[in-house]
């Protein structure tokens, strides 16, 4: 079995799928730290649907679907950013409206598309085995930018995650960090349409961060654990999908859920919280 | 404690001046032509019922709110958009806010976020910042909690961390928005005493927003009473706290009494 697996890795499409899995896991997991700690899971949903809707529209108009997906993400970010800053509208409502609007747009596009529905469906689930070299290049580039962003602005990011308003009040460029983040979310989501697809990517934008939340109080470790669990889910999902002949996107998402469940059950943070509660009662 | 020459500070000049400041929102007036000025090292209470415009006033000074009229800070006219330098000179202590108990930040790291703006991009907090952090945490009596996750501290402890964070920023003006709201009574008293201590030790102008006349720091000498977006009184705290003034302003019979040389309001 193991030999067979190693054999398989000599095929270029499988190699590419493997590299893409690592990159997809890492980039989505880094973003998931922000999605989870800023409590904005709906941003992930909206962005992934924006990318999907944009890609479908791109197919309709004969534009590169990933480019149109990215443009749609940027447009969504440009609307979401200022709207969620306003105090007279709850961000959840704004996001809910955006999300359903984009979904409607995507399905409208799917309905109008006559011939190439299969391609559009691929954007929903992803197709790891049909990736090209340039797909990998784009993915690596975007992942590298994201890693650089986190490393260079770590202390500002910590302040903004802690409290955006306080950060802004004390001279930290909170807006710059926030909008860079939205921009990078758009880039990651649209470049991963080809790997895990527009629907399933949402799981990877939440679960690695939620896993890390169970395990550490240290923000550095938080990023590392999140990336490890994201990459772990993607790679183990890919292998499982090969061995058991399952759809790869679904296997990846299920693996991410299993990792989260394990972290939740064995969470040292939850245990200390429980102990404290007991002490309190005594 | 601070380098006074850093930004060319001028002592006992008017460092906050508002002239006819008005804030409109969804058709209503949140602030209606407010004119106040404050000099360096003053400790001013902004007091009034809910919806009087106290927080809006703080937001105008902090640069969170668009407004009409003129606002001068440190002798310079300012709009709601601020330079980083001006923001650095204004510290902010918010009301106790919710934080997820699992959130990955330690109490000392939360204090340290106060130094990030001053450090600027691409520079990490060094030994100096870390020492100052511990010093301030000691002053706020939370040094023993430095390595505890912030979300696991009590409300009072978190507010003390918030105070330490604001002072680490080394501001010239400190804005406080009901810093003792939602705390236990004994803890409220302790935090108020710490705030008076801060005013004594640090070279600061403090604006303290509250709706509770009985929970004022001892160091506060001047009160600005707000009602429906207007200034209804501006002067000595002792005069503000007389039965006549308060009953007239709030159109409700309020009695005040004196204990240990300070006046209190009887709501009963």
C-alpha cells in the first residue's frame, strides 16, 4: 500500500495536487485565524460566494473565471469593509444580505450557462487533479504574500484582533490592516476555487482557527497550530480520497472536522475552565 | 515620568477647545453646539443621564465621529480625521467590553498593545517597553496577573489592565468612558482611586464620562453636566453637586448630602 502511494507521487498531476493541498491548507488556515478571532465567519462565506459568482459570470462572458472571481471578491470587500464599519447596521445583516445576493447571482449565472455546467460545478467542488503549473504559481505567490503580511505586521495584527477600535484610537493603522486582510481573503478564496472550490473552502476558513482556539492562549502558536491543522486536513483528505476513492473536497472538509472534534475533546483550555467552575461552586 | 520636550508640550495652555460642536445623526442632534475648553492637567467629569451625548463628546475628541463646529487639540484645529501623532497623544479607556475567555492574549500582551502605535511599523517592543509594562501593571495592582489569559480575568482586573494599557501609550489626554460601569461596588471604588492616582502621578488631562454622581474620583474638580446634547452646567464639582443645581437641571427633586468632605446624591 505504502509503496503504491509513493509510486503515485511520481505522477506530475498528483505532485501538483499535493503541493496545491499544502498551499491551500496553509493560506486558508492563516486567514481562518482572523475569521475566528474577529468573529466574522460570514465574511468567509460571502467572499467564497463572491469568488464563485464572479467565476461563473466570467465563464458566461468569456473572461478567465479566476480573474473575474478575484475582481468580484474585491468588489465585495469594497462594499463589506465600509458597511461593517457603520454603527447603524449590524454587520451580520450586511453580510447576510451580501451572501444571499451573491449566491443568487451565482445560480442565475449557472442557469444561463448552457454548455459548460460541468466546469462551473468544478468551481464549486474544486478539481485537484486538473491543476496547471500556473495555478500552483499563483497559489504559492498569494500564500507567500499572506505569510509575509502576518510576519511583518504581527504586533499590529495582535492589537487589531484584540480590539479594532482601541487599536485605531492608539495610532495603529487598523484600517490598513483590515482592508489588506479583506484583499488577501479575496485573493486566497478566488485562487482556491480550483483546489477545494467555492463551497467547501468555507470550512477551511473556519475550522483550522477554531481548532487552534481550543488549544492555545499564545497568538504565535495559534497561527502555527492553525496552519498545521489546515495543511494536515488537506493532505490527509487528499490521501483518504485516493485510497477510498472519495471526492477530494469532501474528504478534506471531513478531515478538518475530525481534527477540530479531536481538538475540542482534548482541549486543555476547556478542562481548566471546567475545573475553575467546579472550584467556584465549591 | 515622561519626556516633556517630546512634542513641545506647553504647560497650562488650553489643550482641548470645542466651539459650537454639533453632531447630527439620522435626523437628530446628538450634540447641540457644545463649547468647552480644558487646560493641561485638568480632571474634568462629563456627567449626565443616558443619551445626553457624553460618549458622543468623547468620540468627537478621540476622532471617531464627524462633527460641525471647531475643535482644537494642543492649539491646532482638528477634523475627525487625525494624524498618527495626534492619536498617540490621546489615550482611551473604554467601558468594560466582552472578550472571549479563550481569546489568545495574555494580560501583559494586552497592556503592551498600548505601545504599538508609538513604536510604529516594523519595530518590536523591546526591553524598555516590557519594563514599563510591568511597572504600570504593578501601579495598577495587576502585576501578578501578567501571564494570565486576559479573558479569564475579572471585570475589575480587566479595567485595570485597560488603564495600564492607556498610560503605556504616554498620552497627554486620557479619555475615559464609564470605566467603572458594570463592576462590583468595592472594585468600582478601587478603580476610581487608581484613576486619581494616575492623575497625580502622570502629567495628564483627564476627561471622565459617567452617569453616576456617586462614583466620581476624588481628583475630579470640575464637572460639565450634559443633557440632551447641551451643556447645562460647567464649573466646580461642589456647586454642581448641590440639590438646587441638580434638581433644576434634571427637573426632578434630588437631595445631596455631605460625607467625609464630599457630596453625594440621594436618589431615594
